[in-house]
C-alpha cells in the first residue's frame, strides 16, 4: 500500500530497513575479524582513513564525517592514542582546537589494513553489477542525507 508521498507502507519500509541492516551486519561480521587481526576496529580504520585523506581533524569534524557521537569518537581516539596510532595536538591557528593526527605507526598499520579492507568490500559489493552499485550508492546517499525528526529536535532545542 502506498501513502500520499508514494512511500511503501510502514510494514514494507521496515522490511527494507531490516534487509539493509542485515546486509551491513554481514559485511561488518566479515570485516571485524580481518581488521582485528591487524589490530584495528572498523571505527579506528575510519578515523585513520579520514586523517590520511583529509589531514589532521578535530574530534567534532571526525564525528560529523563518520556519523559518530562525540563520546564514541573520544573512545575511538583514546584507543588509537593508547596503541600509538594517533595523537592529539593543539591547532597552530586556534589553540582552543585539538586535532587528531596520525603517527608513523598509524600510517604503517593503515597501509597494511586498508588494502585488505578494500578487497573484502570488493568481494561483497562485487556481486552487484556496475549499474546496481551506482544505484545502491545513490540510494544510500539519499538515505544518509535524511535526518527524520531533526527539525522537531532543533525546534525543541530553541525553546
């Protein structure tokens, strides 16, 4: 059954969500032990990848980029620091800002783990044709841009 916006019924949308979640969980279940063998979690690899590609970043910027909460980013970066893979440094341009930068050991670990990560992702996503991959990417991008309830939350916060 369709609603006025053309969306599927609540039951159908929940089924789509369950399928999407299960696909993501299947990928994560394969990635987790492979990354653990390299001494990393998926969250840690995400932080290292962001720093390698974008340069040193604040915890807030990392969290926004990776869709992670501030407490989660603190834990991930704490663990990267503990393992000698990243460090916190004060910004040269604004001493109030603390940036996270990668260490040489973090670079080495990233260079070893990232190709493995890429191969595993390619194995999963490679079952889709190029057209299916492009469509899935576009659809996921649309979903990622959604923030249901965000308008109501921001209005409540202004009160």
